[in-house]
C-alpha cells in the first residue's frame, strides 16, 4: 500500500522546497503515483528519478550502488536533492522526492518517515 496522493501533497505543502513527490515500483521501473501538486516534470524526468532510486536503493534487477540494499538514499547536486525512501511494506517500491537545496533535510526526513510509518501500520 502506498501513501495516497493527499499524503504526498501534504508533505510537499509542509516542505515547499520539495518540488516533486512520487511513488514507484523500482523493481519494474514503473512510476505508480505522482503527487498532483508536484512541479511540472515530464514523464521522462519522473522515469529518470525512478531509475536513479533503483541505482541508489538497489532492486531485484539493479544491484545497489553500495555494498547492500539500503532503506534510504540521498543524491545531491548544487541545484537539487533527490531523496529516496524504500517502502517498508513493499521493498520493491519506494517514495521519490525531488527537492531544492534549501530543504531542511532533517525536518523533511522526520516528517516523511512519520507519514510512511503511519501508512505502514495495519
């Protein structure tokens, strides 16, 4: 089960530097949900974000960049930060966030983890 679009929208509303929020099956490379209030991105840009998540987190078809699969990853450049969080209930799926560099990363991660944990409860 993924966070609903309104949960993703709530995250982007509380953290305006988070421009894009999506949920994807990183094992198959299929983006399942993009938050409706996400900044305008082309399908190709969202697909690239999904492929990047598979590289950093690792998937059944892509060995992780590090030694073993991880639950969270961050890819940063001078212009943006991409945050990837594996779904604890569906390890082949992940939450993808594209954010500006002014993002309060610690606050965002705490908030995102809490949203994901609340969705993961039975």
